[in-house]
C-alpha cells in the first residue's frame, strides 16, 4: 500500500499544512518583488494557491486553465525548436504583465505585476520562490492520520469487513 508521501508525489495531493506553507512562500514573494498577485497552478490547470491583490475581477479558475494550456502549447513549440522546454514565459500588457515559471514539470508559478516593479525583480524572486516551493512539496510527511483522516486501524477493519463480506 502506498504511503501518504508517495501518493502526494505521484498524484499531487496537497495537505492543509502544505497549502499554508505555500501561501507563506507566495506572500514573501509578493513582499519582496512588489508584484500584485502570485499563483501556483498544477500543470493540469488547477489552482493550488493564490495570493495577493489587484486581480479580484479575474476568474482565477479560467486563468489557471489558460495558463496551463499556454504552457502545454509552449512545450510543443520548444520541441519544434529543438529545446526540451521553455521554463519561463512572459507576457507584457499595457498595465499588467505576467510571468509564468515551470517548477519541476509539476507546478506553474504565475506572477502578475505592473510598472511598480520590474521584470528583473520578478525573475530574481521567482527563481528563489520556485526552490522554496519544491522544498515544501518534498517535505516528508508521517503516515499518521491528521484530524479528519482515517486511521490505519479503521482502514484495516474496513478491509477485513469487505473480505468477510465477499468470502460468503
């Protein structure tokens, strides 16, 4: 049977304490870079964490899906050009810009910013943030259940009950 840590790595399971730590990492990025919003999006387009201000009018779920789609298209473009992938994308608008950074083929870091900061500041802190995000994601977890989790004893009891049921 797979451990919680193995499931987390294989299926991108996020624990509440991981989300809190990721949000702290994003908050620090926003403070240092003076960006407006920072997001972590899985490569399938699901929002994992979203911090900051200034983009409250945006449909964040749609943005997540579009960011993931953009990265998927860019990956194919990179292959056509003989590259494995492009790990950073940058889109500049009149008022706002967004930088997207791939983190170990699993997550996308999206940073929305305006002219109160520079792309150099965003890139500098995005690199450090990506490392910190992976530190959080690679944290070991005990396989002991936390609040609301099913205990091993209960799971074994359920397995035994199912075995008994289907043996008859």
